[in-house]
C-alpha cells in the first residue's frame, strides 16, 4: 500500500514516515501542499495523510483540488491538525476528509486510523455481483466495517407462488426485496379498472426501495409472474446500509441502480417509441426473463400492459411479426425465431 504524507514540519514528517515504513507501507513524503498535490496526481497513492496548516497551500486547499480531479477524488484522506476546535474539524469533514488525527498522536492511533480507512475504502472499490452470493458477501463486509454483528440477521427468504401479491398500492413499505429466483411484475391500476405493467424484475434484481427512501406508501403493486424466492431485507437494515457510511453506501447503490437506469430507459421508450418497437422490446425482455426456456407463455392482456397499449394493438403487431417470420405462435405461446431482427425493429422501426 502506498501512502502520501504531506507535512511541513520536518521532525513530524520524518517520524511519521518511519512509523509507516515499519508497518510495511510505501511512503511518499511532501514538505508542502503544492508539492503534495503534484505527487498525488503523479503517484496516485492508496491513502493521503495531510497536515492542515502549511505554507504554499494548506490542507483544505489540497483536499479541494484533489476532489476536483477524477483520478484523485476517491483517494481516502486523513487530516493531521494541531487544532481541536470543532469548527476546524467540521470544515475538513465538510470538504470531504474521511478522518482526522489531532497532534500529538501515538503510533497506535495513526496506524489504526489508516487501517480502518483502507478497510472501509476496500468496500467501495469492490464490485459485488447481484446474486445471492454477492449480496451475502456485501452484507458480511458491511457487518465487519460497521461493527454491527446483528445487521441483516432478520433477513427472510420467502416463497411467493405464481400470481401472489408481494404488496399493493397504498401499503406502507417494510422491506427491500431481492429476487433470489423467479420473476416479478410491478403494475399500476387506473380508475377505469385497467392495469399498466410498470416494470419486470428477474433473478438478481432489487426492487421496492423508492418508497423506503421517500417515506411514502407504495404507488404500485407487485405480483409474482412465477413461483419466486424473494429475500426480504428489513427497512431499518436497508437504511443502515445506505446511510451509515459513504463507502458502504456507494457499493450498495451500485447494486441497486442498475434497475433504476432500466426503469428510466423504459419510461423514455414508452414516451417516444412506437407500439411495434415496444412490443419487440417486450418480447426480447421476456425471452431473457425466461432464462433458457424455448417459448414465452404470457397472456396477451399482460403483454399489452407491459407495452402500454390495448390488447388489440399488441395482437395486431404479433400477427405482423408472425407473418414476417420473426416469431412463431403455437397454442398461445410465442417462440422468437429472429432475435436480431426484433432488435433491429427496436432500433429503427418507424412509428405506425
């Protein structure tokens, strides 16, 4: 591990460098903030320890500059300060410092602060898979980092039979949902009794977190499309993972945001794409959801809800696709014959 030490006091700089070297860290030292910024951008250290009061450029200036550079903005940053006033500490933390040490500090305090910060940063740099194993790995790392042995111990894995409701519009949210196996649809009901499918979720997806963040009731319902195993993460644990520490939150948001981006894309397509394009896209999405099954089994009414149009319009488009040889329909089940051509429809079809 490479550590950049920025300190204008020669004695402190040499003593601190020696402590870090004895702990098997590679140390790069700078005698002022200006040199420190140059070294940080050139060497890209794993962590920066920086004094606040220095000539040329003080510690606040160093942190401000490095936070503006993409290559250095995420490097963990620890302030060294002889000042213990709350306002000075708060200023540094508001600028983005991860921790601070007040001079004089002991060898143990220095090494403990660095080890803790590197351990927490390692979570941010990890890429957790959106699988049962990836979720378990993330929770295990979060427990160790936050020192919360009880975190997520109340997670439940529940089996929902096909067509079972997980929640309905107006319910108060209690859980974050993770699909361990199966598929779920979310839908909205209109005053005239019609339903519109707002999203489809498959194995490895999280859903139901928006109301938890907005402190609101569910604005849609969720129903199992097939027998599904769902992990229920209690609301309090979800909020702890999101708000207890920035590094943990960054990793967690990375796992959650994939579906958010898909939802935004779906809404844009709903606004601008033709029924023909949207039907082709829905079929391709359902094929992925089928996970290797040869044929898609879905009621035309449900397919119409995904597309966001009348059943008659979807039936007409399916008939066109069949005549064009893109799909086959047998006893109501749909087999995709030319996925590449359907993808071309999504990209280039002219609204009709």
